[in-house]
C-alpha cells in the first residue's frame, strides 16, 4: 500500500474543513479562503492546513485570526462526524506558493527582455 494513513487523513480533513468553511462557518473574515493542502503528522495527532487567498497577501493576518477562532468548532465537528481515535490539533498556515510563482514569472519576464 503506497498511500500512508496520514496522507489519507490529510485529504479527508481538507475536504471536510472546506465544506465546513463553505456551508457552516459564517465568519466574514474567512470567506475568500481556499484550502490548498493538509499535512498530518505520522502519529495522526497534529494537522497543518495550508490556505491561500484569492486577493493575494492582503488581509492574511485577519483571515488567519478568523480561522484560528473557528478551530474549536472545526475540531468539534470533526469529532462528531468522522470516526477517529484522536481528533488532531489543527494549525492553519498561509500558503505563499502563488506569490513565489508570480515572483519567478516576473523575474523570467525581466530576463527575457
């Protein structure tokens, strides 16, 4: 079996949290969020969920504060819906991959000129 249990749980958490954000959490601070990746530790007790913003870097601190305030609700819903021995602690982290991609493309355009 190639897929690790932590990877499968990460995918499940990503899907479940995305649905929660879209349907059940009404905090206006976290509306423009896109979840990009979830990494779960090997012992399945800690999860790091990466997010990006449609509007770029602006407002990422406010969005992060909204996500952190919703963490308790999210963990409670995970405990109620998913049959897990332990509900992992969840840390939200801003995913700056898109800004790196834009910066590299800008540098390549400058070199091309």
